[in-house]
């Protein structure tokens, strides 16, 4: 299991400011001062002081009439720079575009976020009017996503054990929370070379995922292809699975991976 780097003494204010920024997500895009202070475990005075500093740099924005805060424009600027500086995203983009064009479905590139989530860092929308609901910058639990399962299948056993020891989310009636079943899916994923999840993440959504490896053979990311169940019958699994698997292998080769 990967351990976090220990902070240097005197960086407490920086860490507290970061905790404020990380409190903003897709479920909670706007916070009042008192609520945010409670969320991150700080008093209102400290929270206000940090928010004022972040606001002066454009990292958060205050709605004057509502007296609430949202993420500011400089966060968007920094996020754009981070994406442009990501070599993985640059290498994968043409392959994602080709995969989306070949299937007509939405293709994504995702990395591990924290220890038990995935983060979508790129996506190419398919040409169908009705598609999957993936979204750039969205985080999802690893155990409920095809990309998360694809990566967990190739991560150390202690990592997998730590993830499965935590409370597992139930996002749909078909989300699997039985660890024995998840272990079976991990084994099948290793055997097939891709994961295949039916409505674990969202009702009516079928998604195939495959891992990306670097020059050391370590899993570094995963890609996926998702479609509504009406366009993704069980008979289509082998076709979609091989498409995602082969695309992942080509991207991995660009990262220096050599197929055995």
C-alpha cells in the first residue's frame, strides 16, 4: 500500500487550505462558512482567514449575496495546465479518439485518486445522442467502476485488501459489495485482459475497462468504453472487450511496456 509523504513542519496552514479546496466536489459545489468549517474540522475564524487568502488568489470565489463560496477561476486555469502537462493524457488521446470512433461510444482515461477512487482525466464522447454519463474530473469508487476493477486486478494484494476492508458503496441495485464476488471479477479481469461491469456504477450502464502499464510493468491508469445496456447486449462483450484491451495495449506500449 502506498503511504503518504509526511509534511514538513510549518506547513499546517497549507494543508488546511488544501483541505478547504478538496471539500468542493460534484455533490457539494458551494459551501457556507460555518458548514465548511465543520466539514474540515476547523473553527470559523481560521476557515475565514484561509478562505480570504484563497479568494485573493482566485482559488475560491465568494457569492456576496448568498454569503457562500465556490471554487474560483484560477483553479480552472491550474487544472487546464495540469492536464496539458500530463504525458499520459497526450499519449492516450489519439487512441481514445480511435476507440470512440470505432465503437460510437464514450471512451475515458482514468487514474487512481487517493487509494480507493478513480479520477477521469480525459474522455472522448461517442457519436450517439444517448451515451454514458462520464464526466471529465469526476471521481468514482474503484470497486464500482470498470477502470477501478481493471487496476485493482493488477495492484498488490495488500492494496486490494485495504480497499475491500472499507465500507463498499452501493450506487445501484446491481452494485456488487460482496468481496468474494469482487475477487472473482478481479480474477476474471486478469484472465480476459479487461473488466466487464453491468450496472455497478449507474443503472442501465455497461462499461468495459482495461489497465495501462508503464515500462516497469506497473499499472498506472486504465481506459474504459461505456454504453447504455440497450446498445450493449451480452453478445457484444467480446467485441467491445477486445477493442478496449487492444487499445490499452497500444497505449501501454507507448509508455514503454513490453507484452510478454
